[in-house]
C-alpha cells in the first residue's frame, strides 16, 4: 500500500512538472513572438497572425524562422516554413518536432 501511495505521489508530481514545462514553453513562444514583433505583452496568442501584423513581411519571416530554430534547437523545411503564419501554426510545428505543449490540436499537414 505504501508503494502505491509513493508511486501515485511521484506520478502526480511528474504530471505537475510536465504541466509547468508546457506552460513555460507556451510562455517562451509567446514572449518570443511578442518581442520579435514588438507587440504589447498582453497580446493574446490568437491575435498573433501574419494577416493581422503589418510588420510580418518576408524579411521578418526569414528572421523569425532563424530565431525559432536557434531558440528551440529545431530546423524547419521549406514546406513547414510556408505553413508558419500564426502562433498556433508555429506551436503545432514545434509540437511535431517533439516539443510538448498542453492541449495542442493537430493542424492539417
């Protein structure tokens, strides 16, 4: 019985840590995009879309991809880059590369 209680407590603790890591990754991505595009810190993730940001042009896209690859230690291929047009799409692409985010819906490939 003691073993079960210890196992359960360790499992709950690990789940709490994973949840905290997910929030941290969300916060890192959000902060990166807010800083990159010089947005107010209270900008909601849903508002970070290329169609809504006039300064998200082709040069900004190249710089953003470079920064994402550096910050998250990943590489994007050209097909992925063409799909990265919002916070949600970037988050999903990072999820596909093994970064774990909480409640990450799958976007079309």
